[in-house]
C-alpha cells in the first residue's frame, strides 16, 4: 500500500487506554490516567467501580472516562446491563463498551440479542453517552461477524468492537476489514492484541478508528521516535497478539 503519513496525536486520538485487568490497583489507575493525560489519549477505559476515581483524575482534561458493561462474558441479564449502563452514565461515563450475549447469539436467538442492544443503546443515549458493542470475534465465523454487525447497527450502537481480551484471541486484521466493510455508519474499535506501534498502524490502516490497549505507552513512545525521524506511516505489516 502507498505510505500515508500519520501523526503521534492522531494515534493518541484513537487510543482507549485500557485499565481492565482484575488486579489493577488504585495506584495503577491513577498512573494510567497520568499517562493518558500526558499523551492526550482519547479515553481511559476502566472497570465500572473505578469510574469515580478516574473521573476525578481526568477532571479538567479532554481525556474521556469510559467503562465496560456486562464485562467480560456478556452473560448477565439485559436488566442488569441496562442498570449498569444507566449507573455508569450517571457517574460520568461518556462511552460504554457492552459485551454482546455471545451464547444467545451463537444459539441463533437474534431477537434476544437485538432487543438487548436496543435497550442498552437507549440507556446510553438517554444519558448522552455512546455505545460500543463487543462481539468477541474469537468465537465467530466471518458470516457471524457480519450478522453481529447488522444487529449492532439495527440496535442503535455507535461502534462495533472486536473483543474483550479475555477469549483465546483478540482483534485480527481480517476481522477488522469485515467489520469496517459492514459497519454501515458505525465506527469500529479493535481490542485485544494491539500491543505494538506496528500493530496499531496496521489496525488504523483498515479504517478502524479506535483501539483498546494497555500498551499505550509503548505504542506512543515508539511513535514519537518515528515521527522525529519522519518515518511514521500507516502500514499493513503489523502483527497482532492476544490479550489487552
């Protein structure tokens, strides 16, 4: 592909700095917020109970406080997801990443999945927040990713998202190209396995606009070095791993 320049800030504008591991401490939350503020990442994505801490740490900045719903398996009830969403928005989350009920989807219960997305989307939008729907592509075929994209769009989601980082695999370039092609006005977020600058550049080259990662520091430090050398370009050569 023809080389297209990108800036460090454009990369930071795509990064949801993710602080979702179950063992993350309050100290690490605050350090993560400091990192996101330093590099002007678009958001910090945290566990729901951490929102008050993060919102306080991000006060007065443009970094967005975001959280997850039904995380990481998506198996709680629709009523629970709706409550989680309303609670998160009331606490100050401006975007929520909800895990689709994968078991119901794989069972072909598309009406259930669609109704749940609609209810959570309404709860988010009523509070002025955006909704991302996490598919967990590791368990899905190409055709199922397309179907999930159609349901997310019909349900009112603002983003489709690849994965939680807790399955056996995360984002892949192959899956992202499918999701971008079938987004139908939604934006696409990659999560799981985007741990290096080359991986991030390959993801962005697909038309994906958001990346969830806890490797923001490594990605952006390398981006700064390449930008100084005039060597920061989008590329389709990066390899993605697993996990956040």
